[in-house]
């Protein structure tokens, strides 16, 4: 009910409290649905960045007709692209603070199955060797992702 005070109209205190109570109930109901929204976002973003780096190396190898590799440094938590002579293509990229090159279930398993901890593309853009995988684990989120590159199919996937 809108009360009239002189020439102005206003809501009563009870009406305002009812509206605030309804808004609080809606927020209370929606909070559990939105709280998990960002969970796992950091590891997904990191996995996509690594895939992007692998695709850049493959593209450079095919375009510039020389070997390019994506190198993974497990101890320092970094990855980068280098050419066949060992020159770094751009810069070294660090993993986010809570993410490590590590297999979630067992820290003793090697998280990089590529030969010499790098995936190398030859001058025609094909993976040298049989391929392999990189596993990253988010220590805070408790989830992991494995990026695989198959040598025969040249397919890059995230599991």
C-alpha cells in the first residue's frame, strides 16, 4: 500500500522490509549455485594456455620450416617455446602459484611423458616421436588435467 504524504507518495516501512526479505531469500537460494562457478577455472585456463603454446609451436614449425619445441620445466613450474638451436621463442611462462606439473594421485609419477620433457615439432609440423602428455594439478582446487598430444594423429586433447 502506497501512502500519500502531502503531494508525495511513499512506501511504508513494512512494505520495504517485505521486499528486502524476499531479496534476501532469493540471494540465499542462489548462493549455492553460484559459489562453484569459479572452481576449476584456474586449471582449465592453464590447460588451455599450454595447448595454445603447443599449437603455436606446431604452427611455427610448419610455417618457418624448422623444429620448434615446447619445453616443460617441472622443478621451476615453467614452460616455453624454443627453436631447434635452443633459442627461446618469446619468454618463459610460469604456472599459477597453486598449479604444479604433477600427477594428482601420486607425486612420484612423472607428469611429463614427452621425451626429454618437451614436445618437438619437425619442419613439416608433425610431432617427433610417439607423442606424450603433460599433467597439471591444482593444489587448492584438488583437480587435475592431462594434456595429450598423439604423434600419429596430431590430436591435442585435455582430459
